């Protein structure tokens, strides 16, 4: 059989294995990513062959590989071809789901083979190995672990392939001297115990996907063809969802319009462990941002559907009353302040006075440019801004960024300040230790930048509030941002398993 003939679809493989089992042959299944085929993989498959008659291998398709941005390095077609070239492999198929459970159900192998690193099931951050074992045993099979020398594709790729820039490689090398994978995982587990409030503007994001036709025949503007549309819960809704994946006790305080359909949509998008305290604007609607986007996520045009001044005195007093009564109970208050009218000057004063640990972002956008800056807050414990936002607050376009950040930090008596810089990474200050820490960007692949700052704010604030210090907070926050730029708008939140797996990939 040629290598090409070994490559089959999953459905075809199910028929083949059923036929082989009817002939009395035992089927052995290996499953994984196999990003960089190395001697460890070869020995693993050789050991698998000793367990039965036929070895079949399934690999995870590119879009379901959960090892962080820029992975896999090799696409699933190349990875399948490499495995098919091995003598001990009879058939190879690509699996278009995140785990192998569907593969096990289809093939019902006699033996499912994993490496010895999976033998202690509690060490698997995904929890998938337990589910897979149960599925194998359900169909009368068993799981076996190979005891061959373990090599890491991630470690080899990190060391010998240009996955990261030399600057990023050096940062990771230095970081590993002080922190290991267990430390990262332990820090993430600590976040569960935090009681967190998120207060800020809720936003409904709409993407209207279009195809560019070209310049119109009767003017100088472009013409597009409508294809489809998608709606997302953004702003404070998105921040609350990020936080709720890591902290068990999360409360969202926001205000929306009176459209019942909007309210139903918003509630359907919030995670189950979010307690939503949703106030209502009497006359205003929930802010909606509609963007016209092509297949490559290029954005052509944006439309705001909002009222300039949605807040009234009655609603303002209700929100302040809630803050006065409950905010001191929270370990952390996160304020994603988009400047859309919810966070008034009086609400700012109440938040700043009552929050025990206060993390704030004041975002510059086209709806507030020129007047919305962090200086409207009298104090904060953690400030997270991008470079234009912090320079606007200091009214300083050209001075060294560290000096600008220190000036703004001192004005708010803040302990920590983060300056996010896109492809240049993040700068984080600790004023108590007069310490400045730089983390380079750790993802070169970007699908959509919308929401990356919210993900960084959410995770770095959680870490700092739990006492992690700036190095861990910057690293974990940067991982969250790197994962978020792989997500279209706010289609989903950054999850703990993804952060843990990407941290593991980076630190191997």
C-alpha cells in the first residue's frame, strides 16, 4: 500500500476498522497533533504496534489544535503525510473536532494508546484523557500507555524553528528561570477564589460580512455585496465573560436599553456564573456598533447606534446606591470604561472610594476621542491603557514611554500600570518597587484585534488582585491577548484550559 492510499477520511477509516475487526484483527488507535514528527513519536508508534495487529492514527485538524497562537506549525495535510510514511502505520485520518472522543466512538478500537505523560490523569489540564478512557472502555477496549523516552514537539519547535522572534525567545528563556508550568497553573487556580465585580458600558457588536465589488460607477466611494451578519456581546459583557472563566464569583453591573430582544440576547451570552445587575436606560437603547467586514477581517466602515447622553439622575443614583452598599465586599472591581455614558463623574467617585482593588481601562474610541481619559479617576490600583491612551492622559506625544507612564501612575496613586503596544508587546510598572517590566508580543498570527485589550485587562487584573506580581500578571495577560486575537470579535471568551495549554507550549 502506498503512503497516499493510507490517507483516508474518518468515515472511511471507520468502515475499514470494522471490517478488520470482523476478520479477527485487533485495532490500535493513536491520536494527537504530531506537529513535528520526531523520534519520540516513532518509538511511541512502534510500541503501539506491539499491542495489536493494525495501528491507525488520527490527527487533530489545524483549527482544533489548542496549543496557542501560531500552532500547529505544520498544517494537517503535511502532518498526515508524515505519519503515513511510517511503516508501522496502516491508515491515517484527520479529525475535525477538539478531542478524540468522536473518533473512539466511530472506530471502537481494541486499544487506545497514549504517552506516559497522560498516565496521571489529574495532570491533564483539559480533563480529556479521563473522558477518552471512559469512552474506550464503554466499547470494550482498553487504554495503554507507552513508556518510551518523551520528546516535546513544542520544545523542539521553540528551539529550532523561527516560531518566535529572537527577542521573544530570549524573554521566554529568561522567564523560565523564575517560573515554571506548575507555577502558572497554580496562579490560574488561585483566581477561582476571587470575588469580582465588573462595571462598565455594555456594547452590542455587529459584523456585517461583505465582499468588495470596487468603486461605484457613480461616485468615488466603494461598493460591497452583503453576505451575512453576526452579533456579539461586547464591552463589559465580554470582560465579564473572560473573568467568569477564571473566577467563580462574578457580578456584572451595567445598563441597557428597554429592547427585550436585546436583553434576551445579552443574557443568553453571559456565562452561568455571572450574576447580572442590569439597570435600564429609560429612553436610550443599548449601544450597538455595526462594522462592515470582509472575509480577511478588514473593516471598511463603522456605524454607532446610540444616544449621546443616556444617563438620567434617577438611574445614576440607583447605580451609586448599589455601589455604596456592595462594592466593599468584592476582592476586585474591574471597570472597562468605554466612555459611552454609563460611568458618570459621580459614579467614578463612588467606585474609586468604595473599591478595595480597582482596575480601570478608559478606552479611546471614535465616540469619545478627545475628552475621555484616565485622569477622570481620582485613584486606581491598576491602570491598563494602550500607548495613545496614556500619552493623551499625560498630554505628551514624544517623551519616553516609561516616563509618561510613571507620570500618569503617580497622578492616580496607582500601584500598577500596564501600557499595551500591539505587536510591541506590553510595558508594566510596579510603582512600589520602581520596577519596569517588558513582555514582547507572543503571537504573530492575528485574526481580529477587537477585544484583545479587554482580555489583557481581565486576566492581568485578576492576577494582580490575587498578589501575583507584575511578571506573572504581564505574562498571563499577554497570553490572554494572544489567544483573543485568534477570536473573531467577542465570539467566545478566553478560557483557562487554553491559557494553561499555551503557557505549557511556551515554557517547554
